[in-house]
């Protein structure tokens, strides 16, 4: 029985997701290969120029777009945003403040407020059970 350890690798899509970048915008070599955990750690610790550029200017994947706009991914879809957006496009939306964006931001604020209320209630109940 050998104790040889295999290197764990991931698909480019998984690595792109972990890096917070839009896979189709990454270099071909990244898209066509596999990424080891060590390579992912290296990319995170010392990002190459292409990765710094993508993170700064996009295009960004929908989870990043949603976070930058302060809405949910479903809210993006309801607003008609189904593609990756650049930082410039995100900033333009923030300036334009379309009705759907304002509505989705309000919805997201309510969701966060309710989550905080439930968390506080659960903490209170846990404390009461402890005494």
C-alpha cells in the first residue's frame, strides 16, 4: 500500500468562482487547464496582472455584481440583468438608480433586517435556556 498523496485539482469554473471572477473573461490557458489547490492559493496570495485587472474592472460574475449593487442575484434577474457587468456598467447603474434597483435594494434591506431580528431572537432564546 502506497502513501502517495494525489494533488487535489478543480475545474476552471470552480477556481474562477473561488477567485470571484467571470470565467469567460479569464485567459485561455486558465479556462482550458485544471487548477490545483496550491495554484489557487498562489493566485489568491499574489494575483497576476490579468486577475487584478478582472477584479478591478470586470466583467464581474453575477454574485459580484449583486454584491456591488446591494441586491440579491434573484433581484438582478428581476431587474433584467442576466449577463456579467463591468465596474463601469455597475457604476452607471448606481448613478442612474433605475426603479428596479431601488426596489431590490429596499427588499434586500428588509431581508437583512429580518435576518438580524431572527438572529437576535434566537440568541435571546438560547440565553434564556442557559439560565
